[in-house]
C-alpha cells in the first residue's frame, strides 16, 4: 500500500476512535476544505433539514466572507432555525476565520484551521470552536477530514466541551459534478450517506459552488435522516 495512503488512513482511524460528544446543534453540516484564495469574496447559503420519528429540525445560514490576507478569510453568518411551533427566526450570529496553513501541494496533504465564535440571539449563550481541515488527493479521489473542539457556555446552557468529526471521500469526475461519501460523528450519532458537489466557473475568479448530501444515522434504529444543501458564489 502507498505510504501516504496508509498514513492518511491511520489518521482517519485515530480520529474515528476518539470519544465524541455533541449535545445541541445539528451534527450534519459543511465539510470544510483547507483552501483560501487571495482577494476572495463570497456569499453563502446553507440549509440543513433533519427528520426523526419525533421532530423535524430546519436550520439555515446566510453568510458573507472576504479574505484579508493571502491565506486567511473572515466570514459573518446569520443563523436561523425553526422552533417547536414551526416558526422560523434568527437564532444566532457567528464570525468565522479560515486559515490556510500550507500551500496547496506543498506537502503530501493540505492543512487548514477554522475558528468560530457564535452568540445566541436574545440570550447570553455562546459557543467557541476551533478545528482542523486536512485534504489529500489519491489520483482522481480526494479525502477531506474535519475535527472540531467546541466549548459552550452561558446562562441557560451547561458549560461543556464537545467534539465533532466530519469526512468526505470525493471522486473528481468533472468540475461540475463530483460524487462523494460523507461521514459525521457526534454523541450517539454516526451518520453516513451520499453527497454531490460541483463548481461552475465564470470569467476571472467568479464561480458558483453547490453541495448536497443525504445522511442517515446508523448507530441506532429508527428514522433519523438529514438533507443538506449549500450554495456559494465566489468573486
């Protein structure tokens, strides 16, 4: 077996068997790539719909981001979620920084870091996240791994640490269509399912990216499915 492939699989296995805890949020979300473009700007919209036998959760994020260095980018999000009375409203605000730690192709894998700070709307509840994104290519296959450490605190939630793990194994069939398998881990949650992504390029640096995935929880019986979709316009 190729040594770089073996090392990457060992990294995946080490992360897989790390204890995980995720208490409150939607486990299924974006799998981050470690890349930042100089002078990049973007608008982003994400939607996650989670259905179980007891409830149907709907969450959305609207964001604007801009790079402020060749390898660093800031993005601001407005977060919305549907409540138990089926009313949709703003539930929080988030600032996110992405930092490309290595140049693409500089090493056997590409590395990036993610830092997020979230304030719950109308409540003195907060969430701080730090994470690592790593991506490696094997011919036309790409493997992307995310690992996050999260700390929550506030007046109406428990002060606690949480961790998350996300992975995407993608086949770069063509720029506009790239099928994948996605994996998500959280407390009492192991989710896996198919995904698709693509990029439509315009002139210059302008491009439209899309992602979709359908994730099923497999660690317990019963209905637990999440549909996620995202659009990014970069310019």
